[in-house]
């Protein structure tokens, strides 16, 4: 029985390691490390295979033959192993000599392995199979083997210290544990050569080599060992089922054969019947169990990416404000993916640098990268993500790159590309769970970064559009001021004329002797009367200039504040009220005392009111008319009505009045942007505008704004 | 005594004219819009009318035309805004204005001169 167990574990190990070697090679045949790993694993595979074969060898001749071939791989193992691990630790250049010596030594051993000086075989009844009988050189091979393993353990431990707390350290840990487990069992095989048969080293020790394959498999899935991330679910289930069928068949059949043959004296092939039955009944439940187990064990901490994409798209990518988008992206990712840090750098065309647009947790908050910096160059050339622990030291200039990652406090840097152009860099830090970024993470985040690029470009276009709109609004305003000139002239020049007149009068009176014989008191009174008038009139002129310059100044970035509409209406009437009264337009104002206060940009609201009131005045066609400005509260919203009894808008034109460049005015009199801008501005301030009109009867504009309290509640 | 009627919605302007011309031997009358102005013209028959062009209610040109219909001998001096100066000036002169002044009046002395000339013209 021991013999069979020993052979079976070796057989499964051979198949599993072959699979592993092939898989790793397939996933990265161009990578030196992967190739070395495959060679080493293949050696383990062939070693195991010939171990199985030598156990079942029927004659000494065959046993010796299998044993010698087995030992070719056993001899090569230390050198191949050291070679791989030094490549894995990227120390192969420095330890080139050691590697060469080991290969030469192995070569010599291989030559000797075909002589009795190295080994012969002898049948051991207590084991039930042919066992290697060590020659005089054999111990040297074991010493080299053990020394190499110990040397590598030391190297691995040193690297573990060096790469503490990184993804790499986790890969190293897995690898370290896997090889300790694997080799401890592997080495136990040598004990039987010296007639030791200590449980559990014999026969269980050999199974630890298989355990090694399992640990490496987990390392690949969880920590991208050998840079491989696979959807392993099916493979794991398949491997489990295969092991079950193979194991059941071998164990049950062999046991059954002995039982039926020796105890019952039946035909030994009857033994296959229970095997078939077991396999038939147990296969399906086992498949379910294995599927659940792999799912639970290997994938339990996977993120629900559909949720991530959905939340991110809904919450972040719909933001059209270029100032807010980066902040929301960063905070969104931090929250959804539970990251320690995240930063977004955006390309600044004017300065030709990638500038920090938003960050949480970066060590240098105002870091920027030039076009020719390593990070930018690599991202541009590869259009692929850089994982700090995985790819950084494979890239030229890794020192600079490592430094950049450190400053950004990043684990993963993703390009944010738009039409082959790198418009930004998304840098993500460690996950709070301490888990590593998997290939699946990187794939999803790469897609996300692309979507982010579209969002940024949308926000930029929107920003440019609003800038163009702002410019158009300014032009419109200047055009309006031109038409205002008459009114302004009246409001400024009249007070100045009066000031001048009083001063001139005083001087002329003096010259004409009109003040002759006046007492000092009388003169003081005359002078102070004049002074008071001067002060009053200059104040009047100053007031109007202030209003005008306040209106003409381009609006800066929106500043929201509480606005009392009636006050703003008065402000506007101060500018154009005289013009209207001269044109015999009567203005009525009717705002209730408890009219809702709204939150908006004061300047923009003034512009809106100004535009609509002026339009109303112009609609009178120089005829006397009336404008009624009224307000009321409706469901908490502030509703403002501006009604005129002017010429009205024909029904077929009313649909167009909010369109840009639509004007009914004579060329040069209006830009056709007034109402277009009014609508944009109203909507920007969370309001709405509606118009009702009847040709020959008049027009009513209705503005509706949520009140300040409502707006605050919504936010 | 020579009567000057000022028709202007700008009270300060009528006050200024009053305080300048009264001590110089004129009787200054004031109206703040056209209708009142016309009523005063009917009653007082002033020699000189200073009329602001832009006023609520009847505009200056209309008021002048009506004054000249009532009292063709009245010398009307129009006060116009500087905007569209040439055009409105010609328009006023065609309607029968004696002369036009831009607002604001730059010199009271010049206005006084003009009034004197108008009066002398009337005597001829």
C-alpha cells in the first residue's frame, strides 16, 4: 500500500508540475523568469515521473535505468533552481559565476550518475520496490542539493526583508513557503535510499511536492506570481475531478484487486465495479463542492466590478464641471475601491506638463511631470498601466520611476488616453485591505480610465462652451450699454452740468458785482448752498457710474449668494428707469413682503432682469406702455413675472426667441444673443424661464427659482 | 420784465436757471412737463422758452410746435441731449427753434448771450 501511495503522489505531482510548467511557459514564453521557472518545474515533473516508473519497475535492469534517468533531473535540480530563483530575484547578473559552477558540477555528476560509483539499485522487500543504492559520490550530490536549497532560503529571506509590505513580498512569501514544503518532502525521498522508513516522511513526504504545486497555484491567482493572473475556477475544478477519478481508480482498484483475488479468490477485474460506482455517484456532488470551494477560497475578496463601474459612471462621469470632476473621481475611487490614496494628473497644454488636478493621500501634492519624464514616456509608449511592484523595475530608468511612485504614494499608474493622446494619469495607492491589484483590477481600471478621459474631454468642451457663452454674453452686454448711452448721458451729464452751472454762476455773480454789500454770513450761506448742491449732484453721478461699471464688468466665476429679487429689480431700474420714463413707460412693481430669497449668482440675476426688462421696454415701439414686475411664491419657489403690454411676439416666432442669434431688431441693434444667454444663465442658476405672448397684446416672461432653503436641502 | 419759461423734468436745472437769471433782471417761470408749460405760455406769454427735448409725457419738439402755434413770436431755445446731435438739431431748427443747446449746458454766460441775442432779434 505504501508503495502505491508513494507512486500515486509522484504520478499526480508529475502531471501537476507538467501542467504548471506548460502554463507558466505559455503565459510568458518571452520572459526569462518564466522560461527558467518552466525548466525547473519540468525537472521536478520528470523526477516525479521516473520515481513512479522506478517504483513499478519489474526487473532490476529497468529499475536501474529509470533510476539513472530520474537522477539526471535530481542532479540538475539544484542548479536549475538556483538559476531560476536568482533570475526571479533579479540577481542573476551578480551571481553568474555561482550559476556556472553549479551547472558544471551538475554536468560532472550526470556523467558519474551512469557509473556504480554514483548509484546502483537494490530490491527492498520492506518497501516492496527497487530503491537507489548510493555509491561513494552520492553523498556529494546530496550535500550540493541541500547547500543550494539553504543558500536560496537565505536569499529569499533577505529579499523578503528588502521588499517588506509590497506585493512582491507576498509573492516571495508564497514562493518561500511553497519551496520549503516541496523540498522538505522531496528531500525525504533521499532517506529511503539510506533505508530510513520513518512515518510520516515515508510515504507522506512525497505528497508535499504536490502541495508545492497547490501553493504556487494560489500564489498565481492571488498575487500574480510570475505575472500571471488567470481565471482558474474551471482549471481548479477540473484538476480536482481528475485527481479524484485517478486516485479513486488506483486506490480502489488496487485494494479491490488484492481483496477479491487473495481473500475471495474472484476474478480481480470485479474490483473495477466499485470504482465505477463511486465515480458515478460522487462525481457530480464533488464538482459542485469543488466549484464552491474554489469560488469561496480563491475569489472571496474579489470586488463586484459591475457595482464599481455603475457607481463610478453614475456619480463621477456625469459631472460636467472641470473643477469638480477630478476631485469627484479621486474621492469616488477612494470610497468605492477603499484605497489609501488616489491622484489624478491632467495635461496642461500651455505649460506642457501633467499637473496634479486632485489628490487624496499623495506625498507631494503639487507634483508635475514633463513630457519626457520616464513615467509619462512609458505610459505614452505602452498605453498600459504600471504596477509598482510588478513592472517598475522592468522599465528603463526604474530609479526615477520608483521615486515618482513614492511621491505619488501610488501602487498603480494608469494612462488616461483620448484618441491616442495621453490627457492624464490616474494614480492609485494601496487598497486598505492590503490586497494586491489583480489583472482583473487593472483591466477594469484601464477601461475606467478611458471613460474618465471621455468625461474630462466632455467637461473641457462644456467649459469652453460656457467660456464662449460668457464672451458672447459680454459682447451682448456691451451692445446693450451702447444703446443705453442716451440714458446714461442724462444720468451723468445732467448732474455734472448742474454742478458746473452753480460754480459758474457763483463766479459770474461775483464778477458782475451781484454779491456787493453782502455780509459774511450771507456769503457763507450762498456758498454752502452751492456746495451742498455740488455734493448732491456729484453723488448722483457717482452712483450711476458705479452701477454702470458694476454691470459692464465681466462676471467672474459664479459666486452664489442669497438674493432679494426686489432689490435687484430696483438696481436694474436705477440703470434704465429714466430711459423708460422718458419713453412714457410706466413701471409697476409688486413683490410681497415674504417673497422667497433665492440662492444664485447676483450679477447673473441682474443681467437676466436687465435683459428682460429692457426687451419689454423696447417692445413698446416708442409708444407709451406699462411694465408690471411682480413676484409670488409657489410651492416654495420664487416666481417672477415681467409682463409688458408691448407689441408681443407672433405665435410662429415664439418658439425661436431663445435660439442664439435670433433677433427681430434692425441690424446692428441687437446681437440676438440676449434671450439665449438669459435662458442659459437662468438654467445655470437652477431656475427656469417661460414665455407667453400674444401679438399686439403683450408678452409675459416667467422666471422660477428654487428658494435658498430648498436648494440647500437638495444639496 | 422779460419772462423766461424753463420746461424741464430736471428740477435742479430749472432751479439753476432761476437762480442765475432772477438776479439779472429776468422773471423766471418753471414747468416740469409739457402740458403745464403750455398752460403757462398761454397765461404768461413768456418771451423766451427753454425746453428740454427728452421729457416724460409730451416731448420737447411737440411742446415747442404747440407753443409756436399759440405764440409764434416766442423764442424757443431747445436743450438737446448730445446723442444724435446733428440730426435732432436740424429737426429742431426746421420746427422753428431759435437755437439749440447741448445738454449739459457748458456755459451759463453763453446761454445768457444767446437769450440777449434772441431778445434783440425779436425787437427788430
